[in-house]
């Protein structure tokens, strides 16, 4: 099973997310994101367009290769997209 994990800004559109997915290889069986973003209109629209299930994955406390102070304060992890 191939899971595509997506981190994105609230201004992202379904076309933005689709382009990111295609750049990452395009094939996925499941879409995943943080629970706070799992109901975002662009994310749910992408899942509907591709007819893929959605999984909310908690990222808090996971080790990351980079750290953003803003992301650390909001999600309790250094990076959501890596």
C-alpha cells in the first residue's frame, strides 16, 4: 500500500495538492495528513477526485530533519511535511 502524506497551507487548492502528488510520483492508495487538516476543503476534494480514502495521522512528537518554530508551536513537531 502506498500512502501519500500531504502537509499544506490553508490557501492550497485541490489543483495545488494534485500537482504536489504528481511531482512525488502520483500513485497512492491512501491520502494522509494531520487531523487538523484532514477536513480541509482542498484535501477532501482531492480525495474525492481520486476516489481515495483519507487517514488522519498525528505527527506530534515525531522526529523530523528540520524544525520550524511556528510548526513546533502549532503541531508539537518540527515539521509536518517531511
